[in-house]
C-alpha cells in the first residue's frame, strides 16, 4: 500500500464527505478509494470513518489522524515544491478558482494562453460566486475581487477592476439622462446584489467629491450577466465592471452614464493556500498574470 496516497485519499474523503467525490478527483473508482481507507484502518486497527447512507464522518481517532495527515501531506508537497521550483518548467495539475463572470469573461482566455506557454501543465478551472475554501476544495490558486480578509493564505495583488454606470439609449430617451450623481435616485436602478446589496451607490465626481445615492429599481440579481442583459433591454441604469460592460458599450448596446464619474474599484488578488514554499506551477501562473491587470486592461482582454 502506498501510505502517502492512501492518506491523500482519506483526507479528500473527509473534506468532500464522499468516497465517490474523492475517487473522481484522483481518477479512480469509489471501490478503490474505499479499499485504501479500509487498508489504513486495518493497519491502524481502528475505525477512522463512520459510514452511512449520507456519506462518511470522522470518528474520534479519525479526527486526530486527519489533522496529522494534513501536516504530513503539506510537508510532502513542500518537499516536492523545493525540487520543482528549481526546474525552469512548471508542470502538473493546476486547479484555478474564480467567480463566474470574471472566470468566464477573463480567466478562460488567460488560462488557455497559459496552457499554450506551459505545455506540461494541466488546468482545472472552477467557477463559483460563493466563498471557496481553498484547502477544502483543493484549489491551488484563486482569483478574488474586493478587499481581502486577514488570513493565513498567501496573496499577490494583481491590479484593480474599474466600474461604470450604463443604460441603453432607449431607456435614456424615455427616462432622461442623469447629469449629476444625485439624479440617479429618481431612476430605475439595476442592482448587482453581491456588491450593491444595500442599494447605495457611491459616485465620485470629476472634481473629487463623492455622492452617496440611495437607489431602487425593478431588478436585483447576484449575476452580472443578468444585470447587463436588463440594461441592454432598457430596464434601467446598471453599475457594472468594465470587463462585463465593455463589449456592450463598444457596440452601442448600452452607453456610459455620467462619464467622468468614478465608482469604487475592486482589488484583484491571486490567493493561494500558503505563503510558504509556493509550488512552481502556482508561481508560474501568478508570474504570467503579473501586469495583465494594469491600466484599462479590459480593453486588451476584450481583444483576445
């Protein structure tokens, strides 16, 4: 029995709560994953997992073993990283996480370009708008937008994502064009609830002053594409990231409202499980992303 591999399978069974899910990650069968854990239990002469129809849960001994396995596997990976970091070529499976809209519109073309430049790297892309536990989900590097909470994670600042206000020409013709930030209060706002959940938009004027405007409207969504679609359909004024709205602005499907005014930017960070002994494949990917989010990067992204 490969004890290290059996530990890897055991840890992922615990973190996913499922033998079948762990087996899929390792490209094996559920019966093989079950057998590996059973061999560990046989060797240790104790039950590590309690099985039932809903999945598997840790026994008391299993919880102690799980904590030590994580330390051992982390140290084994760091040992590998020491060797791999000396090589000029990144290699292995790189698991990348991102939010849905940013992932689909920005990260997909970047990841494909990275794969072309690094033929020995395989990529697993995972897009979710909810918070992702990098360790539990097995993510090597995640791209996160917004302020980072203090944590033990490693992080690298990559740039910022600028936002703007948009509306269709049809809507502006019917409802009038806002001339100052305060005018937004009388317009139908299309609200991206993940960021503007409190229905307040903060708009900085060209002179540097900031207006805090309470807005309301007929649509609220946690999906940026839905908010953009509503703006294109003439249902109101939307606050959107440039990377989402740029193509629609360029085509004339929507027009920028209050040009010269600024909305708060979102920071862009690459986040990874530990700041120590970062694997070569993660270092290579972060290095590849460096400089990609400078200036009006969404214009370059749209041209890919």
